[in-house]
């Protein structure tokens, strides 16, 4: 399995606050059969020491789990913003490490007016924007036309494992299942913020997807598809 959305770096966002908690998450991921984790802390615009802190803490974590059969790549989860294309043009630090992919999230309750232009400009720069937890966006839950517009841009969609179990609410679950039933999901990831998140819903979500679409589809969404980011 390959988890491309995980808040596993301690002390940089709303994920684990201590190194010990981060290590616990890694051990749980290994237990579940995850071979690659992309650490995706929430990017803070205009915070000058953001990457310095992220790199320091990630390297500390890597050194503590270097004997385990798992790789941890750096990435970010970035709130969509008109300035995003210029930021990415100047630096590739926001991208998933060793790739051209960028995890982009929307505000929970709307799709900003600049979304289409921003995503298009990223694509023109050779970036592959990935929509993070699309099923949790209120506007997409309520407006299928808005959903169709986003999907028509051929932008990969990532869905949170917890949405299949109801962890993120009934509306998120409903949209997650709709996207699954219609083959509109590219990646399923944990969006885990603690080891308990893996325990609560990751394996359960895999089972739900396997029962609904078959084990091959589950393996694609949890492993092969996200693994192809580096192809």
C-alpha cells in the first residue's frame, strides 16, 4: 500500500505533537502493509521557516525508523490560492518528493472562483494537481454540476479512507461511495493525524472498497495508482 496523504511529521501542523507519536504512526502503517508514506503537512502561506521545520522533524523521524521496511517522502497539503502557481514556479518544495504531483485542498464549504484557472495554470507548468479529499467539500456534496465541472478537468481525485467508514460524516460517505461506484477515484489515502486514525478506518475502508468493487480495484486505489505517481 502507498499512502499519499498523511500528517505524520510531529510539531508542524495538527498532526502528532511529539516524535514518539510520529514513530507510533509509522509502526502502525508498517503493520497495515504500507510501504510508502507521503508526509503532507498543511502548508502555511508566508511562514518563512515552514520548510526548515518540516525537514528537521522529518529527518529526525526518518533516522528513528530507518530499520523499518517503509519509505517516507515529503510533500505538502496546500490550500488552493491564486498565488499558488507563482509559488510553485519559484520552488518545487511543495510537490510530492521526486514527483510533479501536488496535493491541493479546497475550503470545506465552497469552490473558489479562481479554482479552474489556478489548476489549469499548474497543469501548464507540468504540475499534476491532486484534489485532496474531494468528497468532504460541501459544495461538491450539494451540487453535482460543480462536481462534474471539477472532474471534467481530468484532475486526479484523492478520497480519504475515513469517508468510507462514516468517520467524516454521512454526506462525505455518500459522495465517496458515488465516486467509487462511478470509477471517479484515483487514490485513496489515510489523511491520518495519529496512529489511532489508521486503526479506526484504514483497513475498514480497504475492506469496504474490496467488497464493493473487488480486491483488484482496492489494490489499485490503495497501492498501484498512488505508487504510479513516481513513474
